[in-house]
């Protein structure tokens, strides 16, 4: 088995499906599926049970997941040890990335980093804000892109993007509710909000739900869910015509004809993404990575 195959398998299990894992690893879904199939053929066991709702591990798959995580952790530790010996902190830059990051945000930054530090390899992981913060504290990440700014002196942060969120609605509901300037937030009363788990980004969840409630929307009780809300779940709920979801105007997910995106009148919901890194870090390549983001307007 190769490390690449193990990373693919772990990503599929952690993301709960092929499409989400493909986005996380920046590969095509077909290539990822072929890798998993080849791994199953190589080992002579079935690792995953696929269904319309995603994937789950078999007994053999659960065993491999535990072993693969241990192998990858040991490999990454060795890479970090070697990176620490370089004079400029070059090596692997471990980056945390949230779901629904603007598609054009990272490309110019990574291009500039590659030009200035060709020996630095970026290792990106899709993680919630809470998971990124834990990983930074455990020295498992070097920098994270988070939906909220951590308090205290342990970390430095810079705002890298602001997005005015709009609403995803079933086409019929959108036709009824949308005016010339978009949909008023209070017009969504009576529809279910397809929200994300509070555990993933508590401060952002509290801010968002406070605005929704202030416009008369019932956001429902906080759930114990910890899994991130993937695009397919949003769309499936919205298509029923009984729910709405929030998304930025440049949402990367293809939107079917039965769903429409509309701006919200007055832009009442603004999602911010911060670059966050340990304040004690002196890596030059990390500093160059941060500096490559355009300085945004003040929040």
C-alpha cells in the first residue's frame, strides 16, 4: 500500500462520501473511486459499503482506518521533524480549510508561495473551525482558515475574505418570495433552516442564528451533530420546497434547475474567514503565505 492510497481511504471515511473526499483532496471523484476499488482488490477485502447516503466502513475497513491513521500520523511527524531542521522553516505547511471556501481564494496565494518557496509542500485538510483550533493547539496544523477569530494571545489572525450570504430555495418558492433586489430574510419564516452543527463553529453559529431569530425565523433546537453540512444535503433539503439554505454568490457546487440562489435584501448575513496561526511561529514560508492574501476591508 502507498501513503497516497491510505490518505484517499481515510478522506473518504472522514468525509462520509466520495464527492466530499474528492473536493478535500482536489482530485476527480472517478479517480478517487478507482483508488479505493484498487485498494480493496489489493487487500482482498471489502472496505466500504456504499449507499445513496454515503459510505460506511466494514469490519475490515474500520481496522484499516485505525492502522492508516497511525501510519499517516507517524509519516507526518517525520516530515515535521525534518522541516524543523531547515533554516527557513521550509518543508510541509499544514493547512486547515473549511467547507465552501471561495474557489478563487487559495489559488493565487498557493501560486505565490510556490514561486517564493518551491520546496514548501502544502498539505491541506478539510476541517471545521473547532477542529482546526484543536489541531493548531496540538501542533497538527501550521495555519487554519476559520469562520471565527480565536480569542487570546496564543494565536495571530488576519481576515482574508468576507462573503455576503444569499439563500438557496426551491424554484417555486424563490419565484414567490424574491423581489427585484432579492429575498427579505423575514420572508423565509415558516421554512426550515438547513443549518450546520454548532459544534463546528460555535461563535459563527451563535452570530448567524441570532440574526435569523431577530428576523422572526425559527432555527430549531441546537443538535448534537458534529458532521459538517455538505452541499448535497443542502440541495436535497431545499428541493423539497420546505426548507432554505444559505450560500455565497460564488458557491462552487453546481445548482440544479429546481433550485435557485437569490441575494438577501440588505445583506444581513456576512460570513468571515480568518487565517489563524500560532503567534510564536517564525517560519518565513508561513509568513509569505499569510502576506500573499490581499488585505481585506475592516470587518
